[in-house]
C-alpha cells in the first residue's frame, strides 16, 4: 500500500507563492534586478532542520525501545510511523551517518553501524 504524501500547510506555501508573484511582477514591469529574497528562507531552513532532527530522535528512540511495544516489529513500525518496514530501514540506515544521530544516542548509533558493517 503506497503511502500518501502529507498535505502541505498553507503557511508553508504562502511565502513561496508571494516570492513567485513578486518575481513575476518584477520581471514583467521592468528590467531591474529582482528584490532580495525575504528572510523566510532562513526560517524554512531552520524548520526543515528541526523537523529532520525530530525525525532522527523519533526513529532512534523507537529503535532503542521497540521491544516495549510488544508483538511484531513490523506492526509496531506501521503503527508508529505509518511506513513499511523497508522504508523504516532505509530511513534508519540513512540517518546513521548524521551528526545529529550521534549526538542523540551515540551508543545506539555505533551498535547499529557495527551491525550494518557485519552484514
């Protein structure tokens, strides 16, 4: 069953739409340089970084204590994240190289890296 992408909130889409409208208006009205981009790019970048670190924490915390969920791990993954087990392990494997993962739980990350290298 394919997962559906999360709908974008209108708050995220509004600054991009405003920037595009300003660029279109400036390009059609004169040959002047486009106005400088507003500071929303820093805020968006910060939000993306914060969301990435939150996902890293959630996945590592789940991996550290998944047995407390009881039952099969695949069911627990589906219930917690809504991902297939394949997607979960892809995400887990990708985040093991992230410095934020090592900062969050260095022993778990090292153990998982050892297990990955042993395969």
